[in-house]
C-alpha cells in the first residue's frame, strides 16, 4: 500500500477514537525486574521498607515503567511477533497498514503521581492527529496518540504522547 493522501484519509478516520483497557496490577516483582533491567539501583525501586520510610505504601515503579511495557500478559506466540520482536497486534488497529513500515517516532511523557506495587492501572488511548510529510526518502505519515495511565482512584499517573511513523 502506498503512503499517500488515500492512506492518510484512512488513518484520519480514527482520530478521536478512544480505547480503554485494564493493564492489571503493577507488582513488586515487575517493578524490581524492570528496575534491574534498566540498571536502576535506587532503593525506592527495590526495598519495601525504604519506600515506606519515604511515605509510599510499597516500592515505587520507575516513572516510565507503564509506558515501556507493550504487553502485560504472557505475550504472543513467536509467529505473532514482528521481526523487531514486538507484537503484530501493536500495528495500528483498524488501519490498513499492510505493506507499510510502521515504526516509533518518539514519545513525550508527563508524570503525575508515583506508581507503587499493588496499583491497578488502566490505559486510555486516543489517536489525536495524523499528517503526511515529505522526507528525504519519500512521503511518510506521522500519527500521534495520547495514552493516559490512570490508577485505582481514577487519578492520572502518567500521560504519554507517542508518534508512530508510517513509511
């Protein structure tokens, strides 16, 4: 499929559409594994007693943990993964991207509140815009999404704006 005004028009039909799904509870094990994977040694992310002495209910997740996890369950089978190892389902749902290269184009994050072990997180995602641009190697489309991660109490935890590039 060519990256052109026709594809852009198809993508734009999804602007404003919102999806909401529960990511489940952030566990202490998940926090510790993520902190270790990113080389973070802050005791706030590993030591329950230290975190409690700082006023938290339990250990605290590194701020970008919820935006970094693309799959909160056991994950898809190998045949359901793209060559880069990410789930095929992460393609733009409902948008015809067959034959189009889809890649990340950056992310801005705003952190509202610490996420502690035991917090249940809901993600609300909305496509906010799409534009066709001309690059050195030809046309590409930039699609922007807002992802709001909300806690049990309905208060925002993290807001992220991600760009997805279609080439």
